[in-house]
C-alpha cells in the first residue's frame, strides 16, 4: 500500500477494523524497528499493547472516537493523535500520527 505519507517526517500507522496493521510509513517503521519495523504490518495492535491501550483501541473503533496525548520517549517529546478512518461511510480502522514536537513551541491564540 503506497501512500503520500511514505516520505513524511512523522510516523503514520494505519490499522483495519480488526486492529491489524495495514500500513506503516518509513518513519513509523524506523520508530518501531526494535519491535520488528515493517514486519509489524499484518500483525494485530493487540499483540503489542497493554490491556488499557487495547481497551482504548476497541473503544475508538466501536464509537468513532479520537485520542490525543503527548509523551516523552527516547529524548523526544511527541504528540500522538489517533483517529478513525472511514470507507463507504463506515469506520474502517484507525490512523495514528506520531509527531516529534520541539521542547519550546510557540502557541498562538487566534
């Protein structure tokens, strides 16, 4: 599955309705290299998450909810945003964006 996300500088991971990974861009493959990288495609998200995360994934898929948070991992602060994607008007799975954000980032009120 080739995508315009292949060469983005943020990680994109996409799963289907059953939580099986169907796509990872190059950055996602590098990010999760120690867990198998590209070989994770076809595997279930449930195999690599704790129960709390599994419950969140199931809830997002069932209810069409989004989930956003920040983390600090391996010396980098990241914004994680997870949202459903749709096909023919029905939830088809989830997309996760993992974006490195600078320590000091401007915030504007407009």
